[in-house]
C-alpha cells in the first residue's frame, strides 16, 4: 500500500500503486461474481497517504474500470471515515465530472 513515506521517496510510483490496489480489488469482485463492492479510502488512515491526493486516484480508477467493461458491478460505494475524507472525495468527484 502506498504510504506517506512512499509518496516522499517516490512520488510518481505511489499513485500507480494505489490505483493498482483499487483495480485489482475490482477485478477480484468481478471474478467472484459480486454485484457490489465497498471501499474505504485506501492508505489514507494509518499509512498516512494524503487524502486529497488519494481521492482523485480512487475515483478515476473506479470510473475507468467501469467504463472499460467492469459494468458487471452494479454498485461501487466509498465508505469514508470522516467529514474531511468525504469532502476530499466530493471535491475530487466534482473535478472529475467537470
């Protein structure tokens, strides 16, 4: 998982690592025939990955996956820990839509 330390030591690799974690989780959900999947804000808690950087990566990865044929999933939900995280994801979603 990407962490605050990995973003400092290799800032280019951390977003890719985070995207791969989401993508692989989505692939596993489809492989197991699941209709829904829920995600936390991966790596932004104990690992310290900045939520403002993680949110756009998470949302873009999920949207790209669904557009590329992962539509067998009926619902992907983000279950977020606090208002600060929700606000970061809401801002990232607005930027993604706009």
